[in-house]
């Protein structure tokens, strides 16, 4: 399992608002796919998936404001055979 964490966003930016999830829980994602759109006071940007697998639990939803460092969701990574 891989955690999707809201990264440091720049000096003085301590939170972001979730605009849109590109995938639903259980859907397959590939590493670097746009996973979630986030907005701050200064910019809107996409956060890519840190790993390939299935989108696990989403902890914050569209419209929620999230502090830097929080876990947004999990990726259930696939075991490589």
C-alpha cells in the first residue's frame, strides 16, 4: 500500500482544496496518472499518482480543505510476480 500525501506546496502555503478526483475508489491507476486536482490561493494543479495499482480509500473529498502532509488516499499496489 502506498500513501498519497499532500506535499509541501511552497513558502507560506499550508493547505489546498480538493477540486476533483480523476478516479474512484477501486479503479486502476498508473504511476504518474493525474490523480487529483488541487487548488490553493495561488494556483490550481494536478497531483500525480505515486504508484500503480488500485485507488484504495479516499480520505478527503471534493470541496475539502487539506493541510500539507495529510494522507489524501491510498493506492493498493499490485505485487509483481
